[in-house]
């Protein structure tokens, strides 16, 4: 179902069976979306999705782009980040 590499501590089988969306991205590029994430986003074919340019920002309202970028920097630096509801 997925294209998840370089993350040995995460099992795609476990993530695929979560009832909520799980999306793993780095530098704005999506590397993994679980089954629930595909359903929520209305995506049909995982193989087609990963062949295209797949920025996380293609699925987020522009009003959240700056906050997501700032939160990513905080996460990478081990600092608390602002929650988005």
C-alpha cells in the first residue's frame, strides 16, 4: 500500500491498520499515507499518487502553510509545537 523507507522503527502494517489518518512527510514531500489517510483525502490509487509531485501543502489550506513549516522546524529541534485542531 505504501512507500515508506528509511524508517525501520515504524511498521507500515501497524500504521495501515490505524483507524485515523497517518501521514509521514519530510521537507513538504509525503513519503507515506495509511489506508485511512487515503480514504479521508479521497485518493484512489497509492501508486499513482506517489508518482506525482506530492507536497503535504497540496492537501492543506494555505492559511496553515506557515504554521506547519514553523512547527516542523520546532519538531526537528525537539521543541514544543503549536497544536492545530
